[in-house]
C-alpha cells in the first residue's frame, strides 16, 4: 500500500453509509437540474474543458510563469517530486519557524500525501478546520468525499462525538449548537496557530494568484490569521489566465452544488505587503508525484479534473459502497481513475477500475468532460497487461477464437452438443420457465444474489434457419 | 426498406424470442429483414473487461459480416450499438482500413427504438401489453442507450402507444441497474444492491412491470426480482409492441 492506497477496496455494499449517501446524491441530482437551467451547460462544459486542456498541454510553460510571478511578489515556490518530499518540505518550513501548531483548511492533495501523519511525526499538530474534516479528524476517521468529507456520518454521530469531546450533551437536531461548538473550539486554534496550511483550487499563471473556493470561511481564516501560509498544490491545478479562472470558479460550484458561486472564493496574490493584514510569508509547494508522467498518454485528461465531486454523487457504485469503500484517498469514479493512473500500476490500485458498471453517469456529470468510463476501461486493460489473470485471460482467448468464426460461434449455442449446452447440462431443461437458481462455471457468481435465465434450447440463429428453410 | 438484423449474442443465445419479435415488428412496419448468418458478437464483453485484443478479433468478424451487406443495421440491444458506434473507433484506432470500415458501419447502425422513430418516422406503432390490463409500467433507461447514444425519448414514445398499460416514472429513472456486463459477475453483491434500488423505486412508483431495451439489464433485474420474490414483471420493449398482446 502506498500513501494514496490505504486499504483494499470493498467488494460488497456498505449498508451503514447508504442512507446518508442516497440523501446526499439525491440532493445533488436536484441541484444539478437547477444548474442546467442557470447556464447553457454543454457550452459551459466545453469552455471549461478547453481551459483545462490548454493548461495541461502547456503545463511546463504555465508553471514557469506561475513561479516567476509568485517569486516576484515575494512568495516562495517549492518543487516536490514525491509525496514524501512535499511532506518533508512543509514540515521543514514549520520547523524553521519553530511552529508546533498549524491550522489546516481542507486539502485533498494533503490527504493524498498523508501530510497530517508526517507533520505529527515531526512534532507539529495540524488541526483540520473545515467542519467535516474537523469531525473526521476528531474521530480518527478519514474523508469519504472530495468536497463533503463527513457525508458518511449523521448528525447523531457528530452530536455523540461533540458530547464526548466537551462533556456536555448535544441534541443531534440542534445543528446550530453543533456548529457553534466547533466554531468555538476552532477559534482558539486560529488565534494560536503559527502556520496555515491549505490546498489550491486553481493557480492563475499570469499573475501568480492562488484561488481557493470554500463554503465555510475557514480557508479565509487559515490564510489570513497565521503569519505563514503554506499552500500545497498538484501541478495540474495551474491555468493560464483570469478569464479561465472566472469561468472555472463558477463551473466548480455549479457542478458540485448547482450554484454559480461558492460561499467564498479567495484570490491570493502574493504575501501581505506593507500595511496589509495577513501572512508575511507565502509558500507554494508544487507536487508532481506521477502527474507529469500522464501527459501525452491515454489518461492525460484525468489531469483536467477540478475536484468538484460531481462524479461521486452521480456514481451508483459510490452510492452503495461509500468513499471509504475505495480504500484510497480519492474515491468515486475519478478516484478509480487517478489513483491507479498516478500510482502507475500497483495491484491494490489496479483493483479500483473494477468498481464501475461503466454506466457513464460520471462522464455525464463531469464539468470538464473527462471520459471517465472510457478511462476506466483503458485502466482495466493496463491492469491486465501488468498483472495477467491466467484463468480469465484463457477464457477470453478461447472465447475470441470461437466467436471470431461463425462456425465456432454457432457451435457455442447449438442445442445438445454446443459449449453452452455442455456447461449448463441439465439446467437448460431444469425449469419450466427458463429460470434456475444456480449457474455453472464461469457464470456461478451470478446466482449468489440472483436467479438466472438459462441459454435457450434453440437460439435465434437456428430459429431463423428453420424459418428460412420452411 | 431492406434492414440487416444484428441480433446480438445475448438475444441469440438467451432471449431468442426478442429477436423473433424484432423481426415481426420490422416486417409489420414494412421492412424487408435480412439476417447475415455469419454474425457473432460485437466484442463488448472482452473490451469492457480489459481484453482489447480479444475484442478486436471478434469485432473484426462483425465488420467482415456487415461490410458485405447494405442498408441500415438494426439491433434490439442498445449497449452493443454503443460498442459499435462509440468504442470501435478506439478499438481500430491503429488500423486505418478497419477504422474506415468501422466508421462506415457505425453510420448505418441503429438501435431499434431510434430506428423506428427517427428513421422510419413512426412515433407510435401500437402494441398491447401482454399481461393484466392497466398495468403500470416503468421504463428502465439502458445506460449505453440514454447516456452513450443520447436516445431518451424514442423508446418512451413507442411505449406510450401501447394499449393496456400506463407509463410511470420512478425517481432517478436514469440510474444504472447494476448489470454492467462482467461487472455483475465480478462484484455481484454490489450489482444486486444496485438492482434493489432500481426495483424498489419502480415498486414505489406503483409499477407492476419494468420495460427496457437491454436484455442484460432485463436478466439482471428479473433475476434479482425472482430471488427476492417480488411481484414485478420484466419485459423487453418489443414484447409490448406485438399487436395482440400475446407472449
């Protein structure tokens, strides 16, 4: 297992998270209808795709410009080839300032690198300040959705946690009291923290501006109260200019929640200048860790992702197994694509593309038109090349040999002597209505949860021939 | 109009009566149906499971068989059409001659509902529900037809012309049922849970039957409904387009 893959993926539904996810994804589906009424959705998607495609095509040039602009503004830019390098660099910046407390605003990239554990090992306490992340961290849990980290938990779970932390009783129905408690607990940390750590939604190359989108205000506080701001960003998040940013900061909330604006959007252009409030020190840590290797290859479009979380809510498999079911930092269809893509093929991450019925709901939901279902198929083929499954490969080889010839195909279905008839044996005639409770190899798993229709005693080919000869 | 029937492997081997009803329907609509007997499968099972070379062998057979024919190619199974129209260009990307052939065939290939509605210009073709009168019917949107090929209204239009049933629309009607080809053999418990959601939403909408155009979805949903002992009938759309309501 690597930092990105935490545990094996589930192979069964998780009934505990299903009710929450069904509500959340149902709400999302309604907001999506609303989003379609606000704008010309297909035109907006195409523009968003073009902005991201430009960024990835011209990535080295844009990163260079971003760095030059940020340095000219007095910021620091760090390059991390791996997660370990990024974590070590961030820990070193904290250590140089003698910092022991950092406030963190939600960052999936830091989940990907396992930053919190690395900081803890270096003697630095990192406190999550997004409400959902705060809850998840206090429970020793991990986020289960890119944007809604605690979507698998209920208000009752949160009330129980806060009662335990505070020693006073909370009513799950009184969400105001729950929020107030978290706000009070976090306020002291914002005041005391020596460092604020955030992710980055977009970085605008032309002016060196970091764009951060949020709904709670904790990013504003994390980037304005502590004297040092460290932003961790995957290199693919850069875009060319403000025109592109103006589109994407609307497209992101539109895709995730059906509105044209997030609660707050921060545009941070360099550290605080004389007379300004805010951090005097701004660090941008640029993480590669497998990203540049995807450029120019069949999975390049996965780098277009803006982490809106729409494909998770759209996915019928995500609804059944939840974000933790993927066993990786990134979940849902995009997680099933970028995890094995960035890992470059490990047995654990190669299992993720199987978690899809290829229904295409992810691709339909994606605001930047990533062909997620096609990429899942591409990744399955890559996985087979890396780690052949002998029995399955042999079955498909036999299948291809037989079914690439009409004689071989017709022999499969022929009554009595055909391959299917031999496999199914008496089952073909074992029921009056053509349905049986048990299927033979290689279809046996079908009937673990379902009955199955047996092959027809007389296939269409034979019926057609009989009709023609009649 | 001459029409080439692409019956598809699952219809041929497991649901041959769907093929026969498709022929009967097309003939009733004035088509002259031919059945190229050398046809096998589109190759999708291997492609979706990660075996593009094996898929290409079988898909090459498909191209050879249908390149030798003329006129529209019609299939009662949207997913196979999606394979031909959407995935063949990727499958044959490195073979310019085959790619050209695949594109030409894709342009001739139609799923049954959009062929009837868009090509024959028939929004309704009649039909009688083959069961208890006044059954509420939920249409299941086959993923590869609705999202893959953008065919949403055509099957519903045909369904609305059927006597003896009313069309109900369950919530989230475009959610996948969980069939997904080999997905439902590899992760059967997740696939069954997805079917349950679909079946429960149909029942909640008052449906007595589910209708679709993908016999994979049909076998999956009916197999699950039977295992659970649900009072829910499952039909291919062509079952309802028979004029006399007999099955």
